[in-house]
């Protein structure tokens, strides 16, 4: 008898009917003879509503209190899913992150899992129970509730799958799997049967739907992850570390991320230590800087441009402007209306020509490239947000993803 | 430095503005130089909404899952109150029932407090924190969340006050204190400065606003309880066990409870063991029977009438009807539209004439008495629900509660 860990996202448990549907699906998995642990997210927009409520009370709510508040969303859905299973005659038990044995550090609102004590889950499974676990949360050694960051129910599921030595981790969501591109943008986009961890990580970081930390974790322990729909019965996409990859020799997919803002520090004196003096204060306030480009120019002055998420843009500018002044830069400008489009594929490693093909495809579609950044298996261009649909379609065709 | 335990009910924390108001009140208590522990209920109708949600999923949700679900309401409000205090510059910490050290038995949805480990609360208080505790909940020795029954945030507050050796327990609510009668029914009703535990217990059981178990507990440990308004600044009513009671020699108040249904088993053979055979099955399904009246008649047949809450009426009838048949009774009839009106006062002990005065007052108001039940310090008449306002007013006047 194998253990299967499943995860159901917020849209899959958004109301009573969907919860019953999820319970049916969990039940059918058990009928196939496996032990089932299901991780659930908060119902629909619950987390957003709780955040809104907190901000009505405090401009900067304490992270510890925020965690206690937000953790309730997942407790509600996990109790309800267990009830739905019991109503269908299936023994089930709902567990909070803490009860499920998920220990974390005390970095509230973005805690890291420090350990897993699977004793309680094993006991419940051995008694014939289906175990429903509240995602996104754990407890510190001091018994305080923590949350693991937005979208971290995926992480809970992968961590439990690893800790329980599950056969695989199944992520149920509102899409049918991982596509060669967003099907809303590219009608010809195809669902992938399988994809490698590394490729998935690049896709997830650049717009596809799965929390990147959970993919890193799955990759580290080689835990296969199946992404599939909780609404329709259809084979999903298996993310794994195997070698028989269908996309071994080509681009796996095209990703887009619209949450991009750009800040340019103009006329930076080109001397050592300048970059550190700009980026250290940003790190201190927790702003993640993504692409950084430095344009050399005459007179030992350069323009230094970097991207951040739009949510962080205002804070980043507040931090950078005084620093720019103090180092004698000419000023700062920012732009909000940017996006990243990326092509991803292990096939690009050590194979020349992919970047050139990408730039040509965008050029022929009349799209201006603002910045470029690459990894071993990814090429990303930063373009105007309005151009995203055209860019993704052009790349999907250029890299022959339209056909099987 | 004394410890004060306060409790704020659901209407006191129903929205962000009220939560800020509660935080202000808690803060002012601390400013007076005391350590403050505040117990909060779920916001407004949260608990009802959660129950509704559960019933959309399951006709009979498992009590264990129900507890995990319902406990979230208090977690939300306790996190928000702590945030509001912090926003006002006051160090505060929010604790779940389990974190606050409230241990219970495993009787889910109606757990009893089995012990209190006040270590964490003392540590937080000693660090200068105001401690906000989620009411109505605790944990079992197996770390499962339990709830203590409807209205049990009062019980949480009293138990913490006792366990922390607090100076007193303050219950903040949407009324200004305990009145000689419901002011909505009796305009002349007066707020009592003080009342004895026993009298309060009878009033609470018969309609006044405080959870009876919490009064029993306060009485057992002689913990003074102040009931007052969370909306207006006004002296409340002190419930205590002292002897200098203003109402020593008279009726303290008139209470009414509209949640009464009556079931009559007709033509019961009058032989030993019959009562047990009727009431044991009711106890088994958890139906609490209140007043029981047996009318003897000729032919060794009696009519046996008892009252239950309206919520339990349907279930009680389902249990009693087959039993009635099996013991050869003639049938069952039930009525939903009943209410209890009670006069309460330690002054009634060993003093004749109160019952007669009550019956006369109701008679003169043209109100028919359906059943009568008494305790040492209470006389209760069951009357038609529609007659409650007239009955309460008539009794308030008859026992001279209109005047100071």
C-alpha cells in the first residue's frame, strides 16, 4: 500500500459543492488502494479577505499575529473537507499544520520548514483514516503558528510527501497541467505529459502556476509531482527528475510574468562598491531584486537598471532614491508596465542559436526588448506589458511548440 | 500589580472599528497599572456562518472536525485585537486556547476544562505584553482542538481569572450589566450594582445574559465577576459571593426564556420505572430535559409533561414517541410556543408568600400558567410565549422592582 499526498488549491475548495467534489476525488484515490493525505488551501479569496481585515486595523500588522490570523483560512477548509469525506462514509481526520508535525523556524509570514514529525499522520493512516492537512502553516518549537508564504500549500504537500515517503505528490489545481504556454494567450498551447524539475522551476519562476520553493524541494529529494485539474478527469503533467524526457532536445515552454517594475539609477559614478551600496539597503528591507543591467557609457558614468515585483516598486524607490543622491547619481526613474517573457528548456544547454532565434522572433513581431537575462536553461526578455500576448504567441510558433 | 482578566463578546468585536474600541479599553486598563489578559469571542455572526457552512457539507458533521472549524472564529478576532493594540503602541500577543494552556477532556463541542497551565501567559505578562486569548476553546492531551459549548468564552475568562489568581474577571458585553428585568420588556428595569452568585446563576439559566457554567465556576472559586458594557463607560454589575447584598431580603430580578417547547405523553400507565424508560433514551441522545410535571388521574393513568429547548424538540419527540408506544401510553403531543418567566432572589428562601404573590400577579394580568417549577431561590412559571412581555412587566411591578 502506497501513500499518495494530494494538494487542493483555493479555487478547488472555494465553496461547499467544490469541497464535496474534492472529497469525492480523494475518496476515489483511497478506493484504488492507497493511503491518502490531502493538503488543502484556504477557500477561494479567504486569505485576501483576512489580509484586508488586518489592514483595516493596522498599517503594519505584526507578522506573528498575521500568521495566527491567516492560518485560520486553511483550518476552515481542512475541517470542511474532512466533514465531506465523513458524510460520504469515509473515515477522515483534519489536522492543523502543527498537528501534522510540520515544524518551522520563527520567521513569521515566510517561515521555513525545519523538520517534520510524521508520527500522528502515520497513526491516523494506520487506523484507516484519510488525513486532511491544513496547508501553508506550521508551528515553531515554542508552539507559535507560522505561515510559509503565499502559495506555500504546494510546499506543505511536497514536504509531507517526502517526510511520509509517499509514492508521489499530486497537485490539483484549476488548470489541467503544465502547458507549452498559457492557453489563454496561445490557443495552440499543448499540455506537457512530463517535464523536468529544472525546467519546471524556471517556468514556475517565470509565470507558470506552481510555487518555486516546492519544486526546488521536490527536486532535492527527487519526489515526483503530478500537476492536474481538480475539475476535469484528464491526465496531468508529471514533474520528475527522470531522464526519458519528451523535451530533452528542445524548448519545453514559453512563460510570461506580468508582475515586473523597473528602476533605473541614472548617471552612477562607475567605481567599486557602488552596486553594493545600492543593493544592500534593498536586501535589508526585504526587496528581492531580479534582473540587473548596467549600461556603461562615457565619462565613467553608467546607468544601472534593475527589476523588482510591482508590489515592491514603491518601497524600492523610497530606499534607492536617497542612496542615489548620496553616491552622486543623477537621479532615478521607474516604470511599472513591464513583463518578462521566457523560453525554457534543458535542450538549450550548450546548444547555440536559441537566444538569436528568440530575439529574431520578437523583432519580427515588432516587439522591443528592454532587458535580457539568461540562465543555463532559460532566456528571458523584458518587454512592454501590452506586448505579452503577441510575444508569447510569436515565441510559441518560432520554437515549434504549436505542433505535437 | 494585579492581574485583570477581561472578556469581550462577539458584538464587541464585530468589525474593525469595534476591535479598535476594544483595544482602547484594554489599553486603558493596563494604564491603570494592572496586567491584562483579554479573552475574545468570534466576530459578530462568524460562528453561525461557520455552522451554516458545515451543514451545507454534512447533515451531522463530526464533533472533532466541527471544533477545529469553529475554533477559527476566535483565533481571527484574537489576532486582530492584538494587532490593534500593537498599532496603538502597546506590546501584545495573541494566544489560541491551547497556547494559553487551557486543557480539556475530549468531549468535542462541549468539552470541560480539565486543567490550566498558565506558564505561557505569565511569561508574556512578565515581558510587559497584554495577552489576548481566543475564547471558547482548548486542547486535549492529544493536541486536538476542542470547544467548550456556545457562549463559553465567559467560561474561558473565569477559568483564566481563577488560574492566574486575577483580582477579578470583567465581562464586557452589549448590555450595561444585570437588570431587574430585560429593559426591552420593562422600561422601569433597574441595573443592579451587585448580585450574588446563586441569584445570578438562576437569572442566567432563565434568560439573563451570561453563560451559567461560568457563574458556577466563579462561585466555586469565589472569583468576583463584573458585567459591564463595552460600548459605554458606565459602572456594571458585580457578581460576587459577599454578604452585603443589596437584595438580601427581596426579589433580585425577573427573567424570561423563550426557548421552551413542551412534550406531553398522554395516558401513561402509572407504574414504577416508567419515568426512567422515557428519560434514559433522551439522555442518551444528549437532550436536556428541564421541567417535568406528572398529573395523576383516575384508572392509574397519568399525563407526563416535560420541557426541552425548542432546538431539541423534534429530536426529543422522535425518541419519545416509540417509547410511549412500547409502554402502552395513549400518544404524544407537543407545543413550541412556550416561555418561562421566573422571579429570582435569595430573599425568597424560607420566606412564604412569594409563590402566591407571583401566581396572583399573573392571574391579575390575565395570564394562564401552564406549568410551575421552583428552586430554593427561584419560582418559574411556564406561560404562552406571546404573554412574556406582560408577564415580566406584571411581576416587575408586583415585586416592587420598579422603584430603587
